[in-house]
């Protein structure tokens, strides 16, 4: 697996989750308690989330952390 691929997978899956609910990045950021630019960075695969952060993110979304890691 190429370096950074898990970060990009999380970003793609987060974007899909958000778009499936017709939410803007700003709305998702508000739901998560993050800044909009931070959410954008996650979606672009620029943010290197810790496993604990990934677990918290998944919990706030009501999904499984492993689902966010799947390609």
C-alpha cells in the first residue's frame, strides 16, 4: 500500500458520508466540533489522524472506524 493511502481512504470515505447526507464541509465541521479547514484537510488526505482521533470521528458520525479505513 502506498504511503498515505489510509489517510486518503479516510478522506474519501468521510467525503462520501458527508455528500450522502447533502452536508457542506461547514455543516460537518460544526457537527464534529472541528474547523471547516480541518475537515477539508481530512477529506483531501492531508491530515494524519491518530487512531484515537479516528475512533472519535467515527463515533461522532455514528459509524465504525474500520469503515472509514476501507478503500
